[in-house]
């Protein structure tokens, strides 16, 4: 075994030990609760312990946990509520390590390739951190540098998914999570490849080229590698800083978010699977007014077969028109199997919630009078109870990030208290929809970006 292999093995073994110890302690507590009899207070206490264990790891497993919290019934409600509180900020990598990492990626003369490079990171997250820099000509840059040994950390952390899911199954889980686990693993591994992320950014620059409310940064291939991504720095302000802005400004930002998400999906079969508030900033126009959003992160991108997009449109129109056959066809297109009339109706509970604002041809908020804290809870509870009686159901893997993104997008609209006609925005995006047209546009755009499904 070479020294580098030994180092990777050692890093992975160390990660397994720490993850296993943290998770094992929580698992023991939860097992004890099962034997003694579950209580709501006990569930909350165990959920808090799980959150502390994962929060202390500051790595990919924390990202996985945040994702699970957005998938209805993937884990118990008490756990989802706790895990949503996890923050993606991680301790920054000291500059002495940054210097070494940059030398590995760009060579020992790496600093001479920049006009300037800030030692302190502008942002730090679960997989890497961002440093501000400039080109030799003075152009502002964002350098996203991956932490060392992330591949080992990801594999160690993903191995713990079985434990999370098995614990849920013991707690009367009503959803088969096998497909969810595969999907999460595939997407997290993709996020480690920054060359792929650069291709994602190029794809989005093309797809959103005609959207003046959305800006996509340009990547610099000469200063990028598999573990270093250098893009132009887009000046912007945090989107939550506009929560108290005039209604028309909040609506403009929400419209930009809507188009940034739905236009690539409805026309190219591509979604941004991580609508985290930190992935967007607000740019100002030439008059100093909030003009739209900067879309910053392209690690978690999901590319769907055009038939999946057709299923989304068919389900929408099936529910809108009361066409049961079209609704069933949509679920089957997505990969749901062994559907009964009862299971279809259970799935429709959640579909009507997700599609609700898009079915309503009027100006409204996304929650329409429901408090943000209760948004979706009633529907999730109904789904849980119905599946306990009629389930279980296996969630197709393609559904995972679609659902997550829709929930995350809705959260942004809640924060902004946007008041818009979501029905018309959506119908503008799917006007003239055809599977063949999506396939043609997708194939051409992916080829230019050097991507495949």
C-alpha cells in the first residue's frame, strides 16, 4: 500500500470511528426507547441527541441529515424538526493548509497566477470553503477549495445512512427508503467533482441566458481542478436582508427564484437540488435597486429523463382537471410500482400540497394563511397515518431531489412573504410543453456543456 493510500485509509478509518461512536451512542438511546416504549418527549430528546452528534461532525453526514429533514416521512417528524436546525457552516481550514491544498491543485507557483488571494475564507461549508481572489487583470474571483480527505469522509458518512434508515424502520416507518439512500449517495459523490460543477454552471449559463432577473457566474477552467473551482465573484446581498422590503421588490426576487428553478426543469429537465438561502444573493441594477438574484452554487444539480418531466406536467394537469387516469400514468412514469387506488389517493394528498399554489389562479402567498411553522405538517401527518394503514410505498430515487427542491423553494417564498399568481407563472413555463422538445433541447445543451444524464 502506497503512502497516499495509507493516508486515505487512515483518514477513512478515523472518520468511521468518530461517526460510528457518535451515531452508536444515539442508536443505543433510541433502541432503549423502543424497548421501554416510545413517547413524544423521548423522541424529542433522542432527536436532539442525534442533532448534536451530527452537528459535531461538520461533514457530509450533516448535509445528508439536512436533506433527510426535507423529505416527508423519510424520518420521524421530531427528528426532521431537529435536523432542520443544523447549520452548514464548518470551521474554516487554516491558511497553512489552504496554501498546501492550492499548491497541490495549481502547482507550487499557484499564488503567481492570481493578482490577489485572501487568506481568510469568505464562506465555509460542509465540503469546502470559498476564498476571494482576483485575476492578474483585477477581475474579482471566488475560489472554492475542497477540504482534504473529503472522499474518505463521504464514504464513511454514507455508510451510516443504513443506520439512520433502519432506526426509522423500527419506529414504524411507512416509506421504503432504499431508493432514497441510493439517490443521496450518488448526488453527494457528484458534489465532490468540481469539474462537473463547472460544467453544471456552464449549462445554467446557457439555460438562463435570456433571464434578466438571474445571473450565473462564469467559470475559469485554467484556475479550476477536480477539487478547486474558480468562478467570477458576483457582488450581492443576502436574500433575507430583503424580508422587509417593499412588496414589489420581494415579488421580483421570488419571481427570479421561481424562474431559476422551473425554467431549467420545464425546458431542459434540470433542477437545482439545493435551494438553500446561502446559494442565492441579490444584485442591484444600475440605479441601485434590487434587480434579481445571483445563483451561486452548482454542486447539487439533478438531470432528469424528459419522460420524468412529462410526469410532472401530467400529474399537474391530472389533478387540475380531475383526470384520474392521467394522474396514475404520471406516478407510473416516475417509477411508483404496485399502485392501488388507495395508494394513489394517499400520494395525491402530498401532490395537492406541493402543487397547491400552482393550481390556484389568483394572487396569493405560498402558504395562503397557514403559519410558516405549520406549513405542510397537516398534509404530512395525513400521509403518515394513511400509509400506516395502506402502505408501505417505495419512493423512486428521481423523486427525492424534486421534492426537496420544491420544499426548499417554497421556504424561500415563505421568508419573502411573496404575493404572486403562481398559477400563471407555472403555466407560462409549461405552455406548449412536449417531451420531444425537452429531449431535443436537453441533448444539445448537455452536449455543449460536456454532460450526460
